[in-house]
């Protein structure tokens, strides 16, 4: 079973800032992390490999610094990693990104399954996964909450919907996007983390994946970001009180008293 | 571990490298040098577990991976409730292999990235969530050779905190480490008089940035508050001569030699 996981490096949500001129997220100087939903995608790929054998390959597109997210995927246990990197990719919207990633997946070859997080927390479009599937002509299921069975060239998954979930059968190769209910991402061990930091990450240019230059980058992107604004800040704070109900109640009274709320 | 009938120990807090470290090998080598220095001094290396919910490597894996020698009775591993059952056992099994027998069981600071032990993971019934009480009970049931300590927070409502401590002790905890105190503390005094045979370690704040303790003590401490950690430690040693001292955020370059001299009795 050869599984590709598409991951994206995004600004840490606590650090995200928007350039008032360009309306784009300022990525320089802000802490970058792996898109949180992609952690679940990586974990699912690893679980499938552990169950059925094969390979789990992490792929990302972005600047050199995006290697950090690939290192995280390798630390978790991915077998290898590929970074699509080059000036020509810069400014790609979801359409151009889907195209580039689909070309990389074609180059990897013989891929049975592609897994993406349900969406990236910076753009929040949830379009890239389905876009890749469309470009590769794969069956797809978005918002998958469990992978129940994979055999005889088919997989059965549960897809979350507004009222519950659908059970779907997909013919492989297929693409799924996953939600947080699907698993609990593992924490990398030190041994794996050290190995990952010295692992070679393949860096592919548009030429390496045979990408049509007219289909990647800003000029090939039909989407224009007209306006982006940070949400209004909230002054509320959440305090989670855990423990036995009687303890929690006492602590709640203490906290409210300390804040002169009662 | 600290005993009331012997020389009180210094617990030196060591924070393992962060998971997202950009200079992991450098951080590991710093961890190793701190650990070895503490072993050589005869102090206790007290290794944190994802402190403040920030993802870090585990103390036991750093010791194992770096081939460090954990001297018996000189390593205390902090263990919180933010683990999977499998990870919990991996940590405890590894501690056993390394000869580490002291665990500080704490509820801990979670983060969205960290899993949380479920009551069924630690065979706890009639409880909604796992706290240090259930964790202590579980560790001692499955690893009876371990010594488990727990935390005591003198800034919590006193009746509530003593009631909680009672449950921790009933679960088998055999020593206590307090939250940082900077002088004579009424709750700690009552702790010592209520449990005269219980080994107690008081936490001494070794950073000059006293305001970082604001959240712990529950009131704002001004950023410009003047604070002398060494003087405070000296004072705590005099006030609580039978207690061990847990030194948090100790400056290895700037303060460690002084601590060694104090321990040797070269200086007061």
C-alpha cells in the first residue's frame, strides 16, 4: 500500500498576522507549524502502513522552511518526504497547488491512497484535497472520520455529514481528507526525531515533476484575495477545571471569588 | 529521595529539549551536560514532562538515547496525565530499565497536541477524568517498586488542597513537592505540622523574573519586582531546614556553583 500524505506548513494560529497592504498572511518571522489537520492525515497513513505494510510518503509545497513540517512527518514515522520548491510555485492558489501536488503524486507513481487534512487553517478553503483527486481522476471522500476496511482494491470509510455519517466504499486509488475524530496523532520519539533531522528530503522543481509553467504560480491562479482581516479579538478567557465534580465545584467557587465575580 | 532523617536534597529542574527545536543536537548536548553535572554533584535531576503544555522530549528517552548514567535515587521523572496508556507504560518501563524509581505524578498542563489518559486507561472507576490521584494509584499498582511523589499547591483554597493531598497520600504518594514559595508560607507550615513524617520538598524560584509566578500565586506581580533568588533560597533553607529544595529555572552558568558551595557548607 503506497500512501501519500499532503501536508502544509502554516503560521501558528497564535502568531498569525496579516499584512495591511497586501492582505496576505505575513509568513516571515512568524512561527510556522504543520497544519493541525495534517497531523491526523500523517497518523492515518502510518496506521495504514502498520496494518497493511507499504510506504507512507509526505509531500509538501512551499519554501525551504517547509522542510520543518516534513521533518515532523518523518519524526512521526513517514518513510520519506518530498518538497515541491521553487520560485515558480510562489503565489499558487488552491487550483494551481492541486495541480502541482497531483503532478508530484504522478511522479511518485503507483500511489494507492492520498490523504489530506480536511483543510488548512490559514486559507480554510478545503479545496486542495478534492482538487488533487479531480486532477488525478481518483474517487474521493472528504471529512472522513474513520477508515474501516481496505482490501481487494477498495476501501470503506465513514464520512462525517451534518446529521451523522455516511459509509462509503471507494475504489483505489482514492483520496480522502480527514477530520480530527479519525485518530490521535502520535508524539514523535527522540530516536525518530534525530533520524528525521538527518534524513534527506527530496526537493523537486516544476521541471522535476513535469509541471506546465502556465499552470502554476500566481499568474496561473484564478483566485484573487481581495480582502483578509483578522477576527475581532475577544477579551474572554477560558479556564478549564478538571477533576472530580466536588473538587471542580470548589475550585470554580475559588476562581470566581478570586476574580470578584461572586 | 528526600528523607526527614538525612541531609535535605536539592532537586535540580531540567527541562528536556522541545519537540520543535531547530538545534536539537545542541539542546541534547546541553541536557546531557546539565544531567551529568547534577549526577556528579550528588543532587537530584528532576526532569519535567511537557511543562506548560509545550511539547518536549521525555526525560527517560533523553537519558536512554544519550547513554547517560542515571544514578539510583538521583533522578526524578515528572509524569503527567497527558499521555496515551501505551506511552505511559513505555515511560515507566524505560524508567525501570534505567534504574529510575522516583516519579512525580502530576495532573499537568495539556495542549491540543497532547492526548489525555482516560479513566479506563488507568483502571479508575467513578471518575470523570484522570488526576494525579488515579495516576499515582495506577503506577503503584503496576510498578510497586516505584516511589511516587505528588504536588502541593499552597495557593489553592486550603481545605480543598489538603483534602486533595489526603487522597493523593491514600493513593500511595510518599513525598510532596510544593509550588514555588518565596518565604515563610502558612500553608506549607500547616503541611509540615499536619504530616511531620512526610518528606516535603519546597520549590524555590531561581529566576529573577518573579512576575512569571503571577499565574501560580493568583495575583499580578509587577515586572520590575526586585527578587534575589539565591538570598530567597538561603532564607528557605533556614526556614525549612528539614525540607528538600526544588530549584526551578536554575541558571547553570550563573547559579550552579553557588548552589554546590551551599550544599558543601562552604557558604551559608
